[in-house]
């Protein structure tokens, strides 16, 4: 619980003292899914639509599909593919950038009483097409997520994810910091409401997070 309070205070501090904050409030509509197909294997799926402003001014859409293997209850791995389209300029027509990405995740989790910590180490290989130009870029991302149940149906969370471009001398790309709540509707479906700030080298963006999380189990122990 002390850790959760510390991360929340750190987020508030960084929000107050961030420079070049973009005053526009945008939002993300999010679907995330995990579908267990055997004792060790699951299919991971994701679809996000992201806007510079609430419900308008398209920024990005991303679709992701991966195969997940569980080594043991605290450690699992994912290999997957993402398709991404991005408009990098808000409020004015601009050329859309298309990306095909291959990613590898190492996921590790541990707990302290009711507090659950999740660590994700992601290696991401981005193949980019902008107009007639093709390029590639290789990133490393680390995400730390802390969750704490506040009732039978509600869970609070905070997170921080940092991005590095391994191809450049100035490796820092962006940092996501946020918090929110999860509401468990049933054994399959959760609702997600959150807020995050995205710190870029030149500005900080603010986003409302609205999502659903679907977890299914198509495997039964015999």
C-alpha cells in the first residue's frame, strides 16, 4: 500500500511540474483480451483507437495479436504482431504513417500482501512506411503496473512505462504515467477507467482511458 501511495504522489508531482503541457484533453478507446487455449498457451489481443481530443481528431489506431506462453505462475512470454496507423499532427491534415511491428514481451509478476506488481519488458521492431519512404526502428519498453483491490469488484491501479529508441544517441522517446480503476463485471469482463500523461521530448499530452478487458478460458483441466 505504501508503494501504491508513493507512485501516486510521484505522478501528481510530475503532473504539476511538467513543462510544455498540451492543454487539449484526448482519449483512448481500448479493448484488451487474453484467451487461454491450453494449460500453458494463450492468445493475446488488443485494439485501441486514440484521439487528440475527446472523441475526435484522430491520432492513432493499433491492433495487436500475440501468442503467450506461461513458464510458471509468475513468469510468461509473448511473441506478437501489431499493425498501426498514426496521424502525428493534431488539428490539420497530414500524411498518415503506417507501421508493422514485431514484439517480444517478458512478463513477471509478484505480490506483497494484496498489492500486485507486474513488470513488462518489451522489445519492439517497427517497420515504418511514410509516403514512399520505408524505414525501421528498434525500441525497448519497460512497464511497471501496481494493482490494489479496494473492494470485491473494484481494483485501483497506477502505472509507469518508459520507451527507449535503441537506434539513436538520444534514446529517450516517451514516458507514460497514469492511474485508474478496474470494475469486475463477471469472470470474463472488466471495465477500465483511467487517466494518463504522456511525456514526450517536447511536450506532455493528457489522455482519458476508457476500456474493456476480456479474459476467456477455452481449456479445462481433465
